[in-house]
C-alpha cells in the first residue's frame, strides 16, 4: 500500500533536537545569502527522509531505496514527464508486430557497466529471470504477469530482445521499466541462491556495478549518500558533449522535515519540497536566499474517504450490520459526497494550495484522466434532502436514523501523525454532525491501520491516499474486484456488484489496445463508474511546489520526475 | 420541650461548627502568602471554567469558521455612549487578506458587538455576526478561548480523578502491607518495585495505543486516567508502607492489638488516619504530574481526540516551529498548563508546611 506521507512519529520526537536551531530561525537572525561550494564543485545536495533498505534494485520496496538506486541503474524505456509518453532508454527503439503480440527491442550498442563490461541482451534476460523467480520477493513481478503468466523473452543476438505475448498487452512498455542488472556480476551469486543477500546497504559502494548517470561513492547511514558522475554514461547533449553535467550528487538523510527546511534555508541543500505553509515564507525570502519557488503541478495520487462494503466484517451469524446497508446504498453515499467541503479543506489544510479531486486519476495523467466528471457540490441542504428522500430521517434532534430506525453512527480513521488528515477528518465529521450523522474519529498508527484494511477488515470509513502512476493498469490491484487493494471489499472470489464486474471487464479490455489514446476511453469509463457508485469519495489534491537555488540551470521538475535531469548544472560563477 | 431544647442545642452546634469552619478558613487565608492566595484563586477560576464551560465559553468549541483559520486575537473596544443601545463593547471583524500567508487585516468599516450575559453565555456575539476571538482561532477556525475553557474539563479533572484512583490504591496497599509485615509485606513490596521499574512513559504509550477505536471521548479519557493512575500508585504505596510499619510499632497500636482489635479495625482506625495527612499533601503535589502526563500523551496524538479539546491536544498544533513563529497565540494553552501546574505546586507546598506531621516535628 503505497502511501504518500505516512508516519512521522520520528519527526515529532526529533522536535526537541532541533528546537535550538529553530529558536535561532524564529528570532529572525537575518543571515545574509547562504554560501556553499556546491556550484564550484558542481555537486547537487538534496535531502531524503529515511535511510535506504537495500541497494539491490530488484528488491526495492521503499521510496528511499528507490531514490538511492534510481540514478545508478536504468531501464529499457523511460517516460517523458512532459508528454507522459515513452522514450528510448537502454533500448534505442522498439516495434510491435504480429498483431501487437510481439515486441522487439533494439538495444544501444554504446552502453558500458561501471566495471567496463558491455551492456547486452544477456543482462535483460537475466534481470527478467530474477524478477520471475518465486524465491525472490519483488514488487515488479505483478505488473509483468499477463493473465497470470510470465512474458516469454528471447535474445536472437546481443543487442535484440524479443518479447512474445499471449495476447496484445498495452501495459507492456510500462512493465518493461525495470532496472537492468549486470548479469556478469550477479549471475554467480544468483545461481548460488544468494541473490536476496547481495547488494544490501552494507555493500561497499565501489562494489555496486551500475550504468546510470551517477555512481555511488559513499554511504554513511543516517547521514548521506554521495555519488559521482559516470564518465562513461551513454547520453550526449545536442553538441555531442557527455552527460550528465553535474559532477556529483549528495542525498542528505534528514528524517525531520522542519530540519530539512532549515537546512535548505541555511544553504546546506539546494532543493526543497515545501509544505503548503512554507510556500509563502519561501516566496517572501526568495530574493534574500537567491532561490526560485516554482509550482510543480497537481499531486499524482489520490486521497479519498473509503467506506467498508465488506460482508466478511458486517455479516455475523446471518445478521447484517446496518452500516453495510448504508455504505452500499448509493443515495446515502451521494448525500455524503455532497457533504465533503473540498474548498474548506483546500483553504484550511492546504492554505489554498490544492484543487478539488473529482476522479481517482490525477489530471496530471493527461491521457487517462477523465475531465468530464461533474463534481458533487458541497451543499448540506442538498445532502439532507437526499437523505430524507431515501428514508434517512431525523429520529430525534441532532440524530438521523436509517429507514429501520438505527441511528447513523460510524467510525472514521486515518493514519496518525499527519496533521492535514486529522484536519480533513475534523471537517468531514463536523459537516456530518450537521446532517445528524455521528462520526467517531480515531486515527490509528500506520501498521494497525494496514492490518485493519487488509486482514481484520474491522473499519467503517477511512481517509487514505494512494500514489498514482501514469500507466492505468498499475491500479489493477485497486480497481479489480479480485485485487488485494480493492479497499472497500478486497479479494472477492467473484464481483459483488454489476458495476464491479463491469470495471473488471473494462480493465481487461483496456489492456488489449496498444495506442494510449484509444485505450483512454476504457479508463475514463471506470472513473465514471466510481464517481457514480461512490465506493470512495475523492477529496482534494495538493498543488506541489519546489524551491531551488537560482544557480541551478536546466532544472525542470514535474510531478512525474525531472525533465532531462542529465542537463541540470550549476551556473558557472 | 425536651425535643425543642435538643433542637436548639443542635442548631447552636451547627452554627458553632460553621463559625469554627469559617474562622479556620479565615485563619488559613490570612496565614497564606500572596502566591498561595493567587494560586487558590487561579485554580478556583479554572475549576469554574470546567464546571460552567457552556456558560463561560463564547462559542461551541467545535464550531469551525472555515474562512478564519489561525486568526489573531482581536482587540476589544469600548463603544461610545451613543451606541450603548447596541452594546458596550465591540471589536473590528478580521478579514483573511492573504490565505497563503494566513495574514489578516482588521475590517475597520464594520463592527461586531460583544454582548455580556447574552444568550446564556458570559460574553458572545449575535448569531449572524462575525465572531470575536478573544485569544485568536486555531487552524480550523475554531475559537481558541472556547476550546481552552472546555479543555479545562479534561485537564483540570484528570488530576483529581487520577489522584483519587492512585491514592486510594496506594494507601490501601501500603497501609495493609506495613501493618502485616513479614512475608506478605515483602511480597507486596517486591511487586510494587517490579511495577515501579517499568519505564513509565513507554508503558503509557503502549497502553494508550491499545485503547480500542470507537470508544467515546469520555471513555477514552477515563481509560487514560486509569492507565496513568495505575502507573503511579506503586511508589506512593511504598512510602505509606514505611509510615505504616513505624506506626505499627507505636504504643497505641500495640495497645489496640493487645485489646483484641481486629486487623480491619487496626487498619482503618489507627494506621490509615496516621498517614492520611501526609497522603493529602502528596496528592496535591502529584496532580501536576497528571496534567503534564495528559498533555504529553495528547501532544503525541494518543490522548484526548479531536474535536474534543484538552490543553494538551490544543498545544499539539504548536509542535511545528513555523506555526509558533507565525501564530504565537496558539501557545496560549501552554500558559494555562503552566499556570495550573504552578498553582498546584504552590498550594501543595503550603499545605505541606501547614499539615504534614513529619514537617511539624
């Protein structure tokens, strides 16, 4: 369950440690423009929240490990974050043939591993063998199964890879975005059954063999990860000069976001992702700090209230809990959708730096986002009328009951330690109170919450966020009725409702067409169904900002990653 | 006739007792220093907050003015006599000038009248009028002063309830153990020591985390108090046990035992009365611990849950240094916490000086 901003207990406990530094900042000690040698050494400093768990790209499950390995390894295809379309990576071209059932990749000839060995098709085949190995737990394999079967690949020569598919499978290009491993360095360990233990975080960085733009030079746990540029990197700029332009990168490991903020202000880091309340102070200080604060875009994820429709929780000994009837009653859900004060949430929780979310797919997903959905307006009177018409009437002052007379009471939860979510829940609770619906709100720590959602099913309503990706089939586990992340009623043996069956069908159909623009209508229709049936009620999406030093050039962040990160450099001084 | 005389006598007794009580209270009041007097007045005020919150708070503590988050405290102005028909006091409404910065300006073109003793409240504004935030608003646009007043219910009562639980437990176990002596005494005291060796704050965190969801705020509140009391009784029991053990050897207790007094009689008539003065003094000194403990738990999100207010969870918004820098008034609940804690300490010290027998010797 990928969650954008889970768990910050550590941050809170670290509060004391930085109090002194903070006091300095508050007292308004107006330090002059921060100075550092980052531009002189062409080394970009940024910060990350936690230590990586592994340097083995196949075993990565957390975002810190993904960041740590991201620049060292590369995949066959990459996505242009501006167009959200695929671009060549280690494969310089590819072609669909045989009615879209064969995909041929032509690999680059000029790519070398950092130990001098050439990159070949052998590396691709080896990596896929590792990913499909049931003894090696990894998060890639589910995206690489077509109807439960692995993709058959072969290599007619050293620089050609042919994938044969049982049927046309549009997400294949996205699936092939796994980091390629060096077969010559790791095959021995893999054959010996030691793959799960190699390239852990205790590996000396010079033993990690990569082919990306940067190579790791130093890892100090809880402090930093340092990289130097890869002199043999394959990419060239428009004048034929080698890339990347930066000589090095350093990720500082700083668990506390307040500390990250202070470090950026003091010049220790060059880049910072401000929280909504920090955007304005940074804009005010932009001149003094010599920084640019730029809007990046709309959050790619989705933050929503989900309602439990799981009979395994609500039906006990043949008795159906009334809550199951409410949450599966589309009128009840529509009334609730009208009671979500999105503008209030935007103003109170995000300082106005957010937009109402209508669909579960972010508008930043330009092709697959359905722009035609009409939002449920915040209107408590409308909500009350819908409830009245559907038989949910006031049974005593301030208390509304269902048609059988049960008072409307349910529990609301989210994960602890995220103030924005607490506030959003407080707003929702207050509005439902006005409708005569009692909400008992209690946040749970992340582990307990996940347990409630995926095994005990003991929950009523949850505010939870999922991260978003460009490929719509990546949400398969969430959208399909059989999926484990089909949060309102996971892992159904067969679809519980006609509309869930229809979503399953559309998910199948959507993978058959390769052209993204022809695929889009299937996913638009799924968004429409979710919007009409309301198993989840969308809330808002943050507008994200980034702050960076003015000395950085060619710095083009987007919500999907950097545009041409290899071109980033510090201006010559 | 006889009955009438008895009646008069009884009334005289009652009056004398009243006079005596009053005289004693007067003596105590005069004997107290200014600090102690101030502390007593402050605590009285806080308990009035708790008892009469709906009358003292100007607004419903859960009401959200969603266009007015983090609004600064407003200034109160005296109306010119010509406007006294509309009200004596007024404030200029605040307007959110820059939502990103949460910057407010006073809207001098309008006035919102603050009425005293209006609609059953000490002071408030008319229903449709812009609100008057005496101590500003917090991040959901709720009136901070109203929340502080309601928060006093939790923060001021938690000490009393907690002390009641831990001290009755401590006195019973301690006095019993001291009276029995021997193996029973050893066994009970070793148990107390085991209990005392638990790292209390982590223990508290662990227990608070297993409170089932779906409990009402009141239930959660009492569970938390019970947990805190459960953690703190053992140390107290040990002290009482020491005192009880020494009292047990005193001639009058020996005498009572020789005369065939039962264990229960010894415990309730002789031992507990001997230690109760010390216990009362210690009780008042341990109340602040509960207030602070509740704030620590609520600060970490494990105590009283939104939208219910306690001084601790009100302060949790002040965890973020940014917020303190821009909206310093959200530290106000902290001021109330320190005031209450100091008042209890001053008062407890004073009580010890006056009543603790070990101190008098």
